[in-house]
C-alpha cells in the first residue's frame, strides 16, 4: 500500500513497524484498552495484536497489566517513551497530508467514510455467517 511505503523509511528510523504505529495511535486515542478493544479498533484479530503489543512492551513503549475487574483481560497503556515516540511520528501525518494534496478536514472525512464502509462490510459478513 502506498501509505505504508511512504511511512516505512520514517518508521524504520523510529524503530517501529506500521502495525505497531497503528497500535500506538489507538492507545493515544484511548489509553488503557484491552487487547480485544485494540484489535476491534484496528479491525484485526486479537492473535495479531498480541505479538505487536509484546514487541512494543519489550521496546518500553507500552505496559501490559491484567485488569483488576476481569483477570482474563490484559490492559495496555502507553509509557512516557511511547507518548514521545508518537510525538516524534507527527512528521508522518504531515508527510501524508503533503503528498495527498488534501486538507486535514478532507482526510478526516475520507477516513470516516472508509470506517463506515468497513463497518457495513463487517456487518454484512456477520449477517452472512448467521444465515449459513
């Protein structure tokens, strides 16, 4: 994907992958999420998110902790180093904005439309499975 190719050199310099960057951004939106919540936000499987989070934890960018209310849940939080890495990654958004020729509100509107399309497709897939 073109976005990943644009981001890759900058992410390589920061020592993280594009999927790890997405996890950090999801946590920046809502810190202390469960693995399942992160997976849902990113439209990934929990089994895909878990190794990403483990690598981010090894890099000191997030912490994992069992939920006090439900020990089956692992809550993930950004560390100060993780927040700093996100601040460093602001150049990625600027680069994408410049390369696209779109304004920030236009990109946000496009993102909302893509999320709505994704939700419709996921709902349709679930309905198809129920009807089988």
